[in-house]
DNA sequence: CTTCTCACA
DNA sequence: TGTGAGTA
């Protein structure tokens, strides 16, 4: 099959196909006499895959890698690339959303003032820029992919940061009081220990983690859980999807500013009337131990939720370990 | 109809 | 990440 026929079949131009070939995504045989390209069924299948993945906005170099791995290791690898892409798109989408909000505020500002409020405008721009950089600023300084194979042993040891681990997970479940067929999300799920506990209550669980290896183990243990690559700062879900959102032993990996963003994200994906539980190492304000600790401060987190019309309940399991439970009101502006 | 290259956004 | 023009 010649190039034009192939191009027509796929709804692209011959020019584009040659371009993909130059980029190394494709190498159709050439006829001996005239050097015309000749497309086999294999080539066509490959082109179809490329076109499909382009539609998901994968870059050509990503597609190239995905195709190579797809041939060697099968479909599982492709799934990884698609999940990566989903996570990246979600993150871009959040940034666009933020840009829209900033623009709205600029419009409002310009409309209100008679002279051009340059300083104020610039302030808005800067705030937006900082927010963007914080979102992009997540780094896995611990290499959780490497930690994944031994993670469950470590939490079972029940010491250090993971003291009272099981107890904390059980209490999160009791606080949330999962009902049949509810949708739940576990963020920073690791190997799915917390998310797994909700399966017995017949909930549909989704689990997010930034570590591919952790998620692989999670799927082995609990095939029913829907796993997604992603992190706190750009949850790969649309708004108001979940009846409850939980997280355990993960939140403290964020910096203070990132924690604010993470709370907004949890709030975004939670349905009205939904519940949130955060089990993690926190600083207790009463003790005044904040200066020595980089942990989130329990009271600050509580206030964040209270200011947004949540009913909040805080309990403390040991020196550091707390569980913050927050209940989102059904109608946030009722009565006003 | 096809090839390739150079330039352009 | 593609496209358009010009060539053979």
C-alpha cells in the first residue's frame, strides 16, 4: 500500500507519515525500483497506534518509547504510559484552571479601578506563578519505587514513623463509616493497605500513588482497586467524585505550601456531604513542639477545614500520630 | 503519484 | 509538532 492510501485510511497527510518516519517511529519497506514506501499490515497497525496516542497528546518521543516497550513486554507497559499521560494532562488542566481564575480576577480588577492598577496586577501574576511552581515542585526524595518491595515489612514492624500503623488504619475506617457502593479515594496509597480495608464494606475504591512500583504491588494484593499514578497536588480525577477521601502516612511528605494545595485538591474531588480522614504524623500545638518539627500542625489543618464549613474531629494515637476527620456539609451556603 | 530538502511557525 | 514550496 502506498503512502497516500495509508494516509487517507488514517485521516492524516502523507507529509505527516514521512515526518513520523524521520522521527524513528516507523520504518516501512521501500520498493526497489522507485523507492516508494510500501505499507504492510504491521506498518498500518503501528500508524494507527501512533495516531491514537497522539490524540491523547503523548509526545512523539513518548510514543516511540511506548511502542518499543509494547513490542517487547506487552500491553502492561502501554498502560503505564497512558497513566503517566493522564496524570500529566490533569496537571496541565489544573494549571489552566488556575490561569483562568487569575485572569478573572485581573478582569475584575481592571474593571473596578479607573487607572491601571499595575502593582496589583503584578501581585496577582506573582501569586499565580508561585502557585504553579509549588504544584510542579513535588519531588520523590525517598525513592519509593525502591522502597516498594519491603514496604509492607516495614509497616508491619510497627515502630518508628510507622508505630501504631494498623491501629491508625482501622480507626480511619471506623471514622469514615463506609456504606455499601460508596466511592472512596486513598491518596498516597502505597501498596493499598488502607484502601484495601474498605473493600470489605463493598466500596468502589480508587487509589493514587506517585510510585509505579507501589501501585503494581497494590494491584497484586487488591485487583479490585482502581489504581492511578498521580500525587496530592494534582489528583487525576474530576470534581465531586468521591463520598470519602482518606490518606495515611503520606501527607507529611509535602511542604507547608503544598499541604494547602493538597487540601484544596481533596476538597475539590469530594462530593458535598463527603468525609475526609487524614492519618499522619502531626505536631500538636498544645505541646509547643512545632519549632523542632517539620510535621504539619494538627490545629492548622483543623482550622483549614473549619473555615470551609467542615465539621472537624481530631484524635491523637501517640506522640506524633494523629487522625483528622472532617465532614463536609451537604449545602455549604445553606442558611445564608 | 512519489521522493527529498530547506525553510517557517 | 508539524507544514508548504520547490525539485526531480
